[in-house]
C-alpha cells in the first residue's frame, strides 16, 4: 500500500527542533538537580523515540504496517495513549512511595518526641528560666 508523505518537510524540521529543545531542557533540569534521572527516564526515552520517529517517518509507516494499523497517524495516537497511561502510572507509583515515606517519617518523629518527653520527665528540674512549652502534638 502506498502512503502519502507521512510528515512533510515543512513540519518535520520544526518538529525536530522542538523535540531537540525539549530534550535539552529535560537534560538541563537533570543537571540542575531539579529532576532526578530516575524520574525523568520516561521523558528521555519517549522524547528520543519521538525524535527518531520524526527524523525517519518511514519507520513509523513500517511499524504501523507491522502491527496491522492501516493509517500511521492512528498508530501515533495509540502510542500516545500508551505513553499517557505509562506516565500516569509512573507518577502514581512515585506519589505512593512518597506518601509511604512521609508516613514513616511522621511515625518516627512521633516516637522520637515521645522518647524525648520521657527523658525530660526523668531529669531533675534545672534552676533558671523555664524552657518554652513543647509544641502541641498532632493526631
């Protein structure tokens, strides 16, 4: 089956420039420690794949034919949906891990505060100014 130009040059060149700038921006965020390498692997991988697909649109046509998709644009939309699902899953996993860490730290803080209160209760009172009251404890 013959396909018209999947990506005309007047769209291909600006797309390559935008993708290259985006990739450079992600790398800059990693280098400035505003984004961890682990959290950005999905961004790096998908941007690199988009660069390859944009630079060589015939690969997209071949991949679409390989999986039985007649219109390469439909394959792009399918891959886009898969990407969004992976990205949401990745963010959900990271948020879950962060919530577990925060819960564990809050529990450790509460245990340390209780231990400190117990130690303070065993010490004899010291003469001089009274220490400020302990902050109220949360639930």
